[in-house]
C-alpha cells in the first residue's frame, strides 16, 4: 500500500500532479483553486492533572518541538473551575499549527511512517471526518512518532492531530484524504 506512496518525491507533488486532477474531474470543478486542499495541521496536547508540574510540561514542550520542528504555544484556561482546581490563566495545554512545507512534510510522515507504527492500527474511522471535511486523529501514545525515542518515554501522553481543509462537505474531505493515501477502515 505504501510502496507507491513512498516512491513519490513529496506529498505536495502528489497533490498537485495526481490528486487535484482527480478531484476536479470527480466533483466537476471548473477551477483548480476551488479544489479541496489541506490548509493547516494543528497538533494539540492537554496537560490534564499535570498542570502544576513544570518538569512534565517541559518534556511535552520538548516532544512537540521535535515532532513539529517549531516551538509550541501554550494555551491557558479562559475561566476558573473550582471542581477541577483550575484558575483562570493557568497553562492547561500546548499546541502547534503547521502550514505550507512543514505541514506537507508532517502529513507525509504521518501517513507513511507514524500510522504503521501505531499499535493495533486497523485504519482510520470515516466518522473522524466532521461535516466541514476536517479530519481529527487522536493518538494514545506519543511514541508512535519516529522522532520520539522509547528511552525518552518516561511519561506517556496523548495528543490530537487535526487536519483542517477548505472543503465544503464531508464527501469532498473523505475523497481528498483517500487520494492522499490515508488508510481508512473498509
């Protein structure tokens, strides 16, 4: 399945040369500028109960930096919630937004390397694509990514990857991801 994909120079070339003409023909698009495309990738991590542990937060920051190649932004609580012992302004997560070349490199690595490394991976659910055609993927362990060594995995954490598209509906998003080589359950 991945042999044809790995022979391509890059995902961006595959998108421009193969995917856009197929999408244009399938959805009867007159202009290639309205063809479905991935506009950005957001990698998000919540700290959960470890919001006060600076060492844990620095490990997550280091791991996100290695994963994405850029510095993560810390997200803060918008309001206080006493049941969770949470104060307004407390750092509760970190996120990275990838665009252009870094985005294509990350998606290419996600499809060709990371998915095969996920334990018990049988394919993505079609239901993980929302009404706007965006794909949301959750990883239980961050060690599925090749940049993270198993020796650095003292504290495992989960993360979410969201691929945001410019599609109008779910069908266009699903077809875009299938043509880019994402493995979906049958």
